[in-house]
């Protein structure tokens, strides 16, 4: 079929043609927006799960919902650097730069006093990580207050920025949405600051909504950053789609293009992907490209599934495997014998004929690279579903 019309969109964070199976989380976010706009508060949210389950897509849907209401929105990725403009200032720089564009859009001579104060505060926050910064909002800020977000103490500066920007946004009937992806990669100080800001927003009725997304380790690292984090957030574990939702994710985009999946074809792909959203998009794309006419049949699905698996092996899995050193790959192979369920560190050591302590550096490096995580004390598991099967298919070095 026509590859240009192919409705499936594999890729990191790409919104699928049919965003299904996440209605409850999206509705809860909508309710939070409604509550803030009515002068109430809403609990901050943590989305956590393996890679490929659609956390970033869901977080982006939160951003879109807030932006459509005219909210000020800052969506950033922790640990990814913050670009040249932020001078490598981590979360501080990433948040500051993300807020620049929406504040520029609101800067006007007729802006309310609180928004003008927010602009002054944003300028001071910018100065805290970029003394040569050249931001200019093009309006006379005069004696409007604000500023003071340049003490160098992240928790204090971020709180001042969020409070003032949220107050300015509220003048237009909205609020501030702060969204942080890959939050497990934030430093302990950054996580502590995020927790403190979310806590203050709830205690002091700031018009703010906070959502964090990350790997299954995120709830633990948040609790380590601030002891009250386990009571502060609503925790949402994001997993693979149910069989019905997986079917809809495949069928609905095709129907919109006048294409039909046979029952056998759908069943084959749903089973082969395990219902993981990223895999569904990859396999769906390959099946579409293989099919002729206006029907995706079982034979098309069989070939498409094989090509989809090869594409995942060459990209999704291979890119992670190749990041590991030889010693780290040996560690991963020892884990792979248990599939995706997780392996006690002692069992890994026994299989490698090593002492647990001697493998500590390899384990720590794999966690830092985002290849494994610790679901509980003394246990390690893959962050990517299907990684164990991929490793079993790789020739031993």
C-alpha cells in the first residue's frame, strides 16, 4: 500500500494516530486542569514504566491539553542537557529555556501586573545560569516587583519562578503546567527541588500542575530525594495495552484510511508485540507496507511481523546493546536467562563465577546508561521489554 498514507508512527515520543488505552490518565489530567482553573489544587502526577509503553506520548498529551486552554507550559527532559543557550545548566537551564517562548508570547504593554512580575522573575532566573543572557521581552517592566530567582539555590529559585509565572498565567484564567520527562535522570538536588515546588504549590494554592515521567525506578528515587514524595504524588504505572486496546491501536488508524485488517492478522501482531505501544507502531508500519490493496491479511502480518522484529533488533535493541561494554554485556547475558522478570544480583554473580561486590561497577554503569533498573533491593531488571529475547539471539562473543 501507499507508504505515504501509512498511519503508523514508530519513534521515540511520536504521537500515534490512535492514542488508546490511556483515557483514565488523560481524564484525570483534564480534571486537574478544571480544578486549578476554579481556584482549587490538584495532585502532581508521576507516570512510570518500561521504555516503549508510551509515557512520553502521554506526557505530551498533557502538554497539548494545557496549551489548548492557554496555559503556560514547560515540558523538559531531565539529564539530557539543556542546550547551548542554557550553558549545560541541567534542569535549571532546561526549565528556564522552556518558559521563554510562552512568556514572550504573553509579553505586551497591556499585560497585567502579575504577568509583568513573572517576566522580571524569569529574567532573574535566566541570569542564575547564564550571566551573558540577552533575553528581552520588549516591554517596560518598571516597578512591578518580581525577580529574585537568582540566589543560586535551585529549590528556592525554582519555587520563586514557578510561583510568579503561575500567578501571571492565572491573570488569563489559566495556570502553569510543568512537565519533566526522564525524571529518573535528574540529580538528587533537582528531584528534591521538584518535590519541594510541587509540595509548595499544593500547600499555598498556586495555579500549577506538575507531571513527571520516567522508568520504574522513579518512585524510589523520588522517595529518596524527599521522604514525603510517596504521599505527594499520584503514581500511575504505565504498562502495555490490554488486548482490546492493542487491537484498536492497530485497526482504528487503518480504518480511517479505508483499510481493513483481517482477524487473523490482528491477532498475530497483537501476540507478537505483547501489546507494547512502540512495538505495535513498528509492526503496524511494516504490515501496512507489505500489504496490497485495501486489506492487511494474515500473510502480510506474518511478513510484517518478521520485518518489524528485525527493525527493532537493528535499532531499538541494538542501540542499547552496543552501548554496553564487553563486561556489561556479560552481565546482561547473565540476566537474560530469567527473561524480563528481573534477576537477583547474587544470581548474576553466581552465573558469572564472580562475587557480587566485584560486579558493582558494571551494575551501576548499566543503571546509569538506562539499560537496567532495580525494581527492589538486590534485584535488577531490563528497562526495555523484550531485551532478554534479543540478547538470547545474539552470538556469544
